């Protein structure tokens, strides 16, 4: 986290803030204010920057808290050179993370009443996976795989390379860590049944309609109650409730991250 934060600051500062060449530093403080509604994320990263650069941040809202337009989120105190040097890095981290958390919370609020967990995906920006998945957690989602080492997941591309699934599964159970799960992606009801029978821990129902998913859920509850079902594939705010109503265990969506539009925050020097 510290490495990420300091590299982010260095990207913005370059060879040095030219403002600091002109005026002497003086004591300064600034308010970070919401200019739109949202869910806060980024506090932990901003605290790392504050510790590294000698800022004092007094938080009025915390990670996962909702806020409204006009709310005071934080007060930042330091000398003017440091404060203005860190301004954009602080705001960029808060804006990026809070925008993801804000969209995520909208999905969670729809799915949660049905007992369905919301999962993020590996559709993250390069080198920002931990940061963006942290933001979805602040919004109320549960992290899916952080990487290929978390769970053996067989997608359609993997299945094209496997001639004998039963033999593959037997070998996989011997090769992967004892605590690792195996998830297989199914596009049809028949595939889902076959993958349950093959011993999958999780079956991902990809690009199914809510009606097709409901059929898989009913079959799973009757014959394989210990297996988890995940729904995925172009699920939006408009459609997620229909999927959650099926009783599926979890819904994953890459749009939590790649469809998040930036909210509006600002820093005003006092």
C-alpha cells in the first residue's frame, strides 16, 4: 500500500512542485467536501500518504460511510507546500475508490435483501487490483479471486483444452492446495448438471437468463445442496434483482469497477 501511494504521489510531483519555489511555506488547512452523494472509500490509503508526508487528517466520514452533497468528509492540516503537493493525489485516491464504492453499494442494496452476495471480478485496471477491490469491499461487495492462485477456475477457454473432465478433476485435487476450491463456468443447464456431478465446489452460471438460472438453482438445492452457485454475465442495476430473486448464492459483476463514473469531491483551502 505504501509503495503504491508513494509512486502515485511521485507521478504527480515529478521533479518537484514549482509552487514551492515561489513562496515560503506557511501553516494551512483544507476541507474535503462532497459535491455529490456517495459512499466513502480511500481513507486507509490517504492515511498512508498522511503518515509519509506529515499531514494531519481529521476524518468526519470513514470508509463505507454514506455521505450527501455538501457534507464535510475530512479536514487536512499541514504546511502549505506539503498540503498543495499532496492535494491531487489525495483527491484522486478518494475519487477513484469512492466512485467504485458508490456504484457497488447500489448493487448491494438491491441484492442483499434476497440473501445474495455481490462479488467483484478480475476485470480491474492494470496494477490497481488491490486498490479497486478494496473499494468494492467498502461498497459492501465480497472479493472474488485476487488472482489465478486463489481458486482453480475453469472457464470456457480452459474447458476447450480438457478432453476428460473427470480425469482432470481427480488430478487437480491432488495438485492444488487442500483448501483451494474448484469453480467451473457453465453456459447451459446441462453443463451445470455435469459440472456438479464432476465435483465442482462452485458452478458459475454465465450469461443465463433469470429463468434458466432459477432452474439450475432448483436442481442444485435438490441434488447438490453443498455446491455454491454464482451468476455472472452482463448483469446490470436494472437486471440484478431478477437474478437475486432466484436464490443464487452470489452474483459477480465487473461493472462495479469498469462502469463506475466518478463522483464529485473537492478540497478547499481555509
